[in-house]
């Protein structure tokens, strides 16, 4: 049984198992179970669908977790400029709504929010803003030729990274959207079959 089954999925699996055991007992007692044949067949098909959907959900959630880990931070305390005694204590949002990690430096006894986002979804607009600001700086007359060259190199690297990251994030978001649609469809199917099974369970136990 998949580990990430939702409560309603677990419940319907228990109900299907109940009917299987009950009809098996009836058969052993010599009672007819023909009237339950369609119910058992539908139950088996639904269980297969639930397990397949749950496995797909596991894959998508694992991929998104892996995607989250792509963002690597090198946070340092703004006071002592080291990360030796940093402790992650939570997250915070920038005015733009970007999530960043919040740390406490046990050496300096201060808390601070790191300047960059902690996830690829927010990192994309963050880098796009950085690139735009850097291009504006390059266009300024007061920017030295040396600084312009350094900024140009950084911009090219940033743009190359964005080209790789954007399609991966977009594909992940599409997978999640499809999963959420399928989740709703499965919930409706499960709830409908559950009502039917509960009625049949009452009849069976009378």
C-alpha cells in the first residue's frame, strides 16, 4: 500500500477489503455471492486506480522536493560574516512575496532573513530583476569598462541558468495542476462509491 494515501482513499480500501472478506465468508458458508460480483469488480478497479494515482502523486511530490533542493544558499551572518553558528529558524517573505530563509546566529545572537529566495519558483523573478538592474547599470555612463565587463559575464551566466530552470519549473507546475484536477475527480469517484458501499454494508449486516 502506498505510504501517501489520503484518508478517504484508505477508507475506501478498507471498505473494499471488508466486502472481499465478507463475500468470501459467504461463499464458504455456501451462500450465493453473485449479487456482489459487480460490486467486487468495481471495487478492484477503483483500488487499482487509487494505487496508481497515489504512486503518481508520490513521484510528483518527490520531483518537486528535488526541485526545491536545487536552490543552494551560502548564507552568512551579516555581523560576523561566517556561517559557523547559523541555525535555520523559519522563513519570511519579502515585499515581493518571495520566500527566504530566516536564520539565527548563535555567536552574535541576532536573527536575520537571507537576501535571496529559498526556492526556484521565487528565484526566477528574483534573478530576472537582478539581470534587469544589472543591464540598467551597464547602460550608465558612470559605470567603468571593467565593471561593465564583469556585469556582462554575470548576466550571461544568469540568463543561461534561467533558460535551464524555467522549463523545469514550468513542467513541474503543469504536473501539479494535472494532479490536482485528477485529485478532485478521484475524490468525487471515491465519495460516490463510498456511499454505495455503506448502503450495501448495512444491507449485508442486516
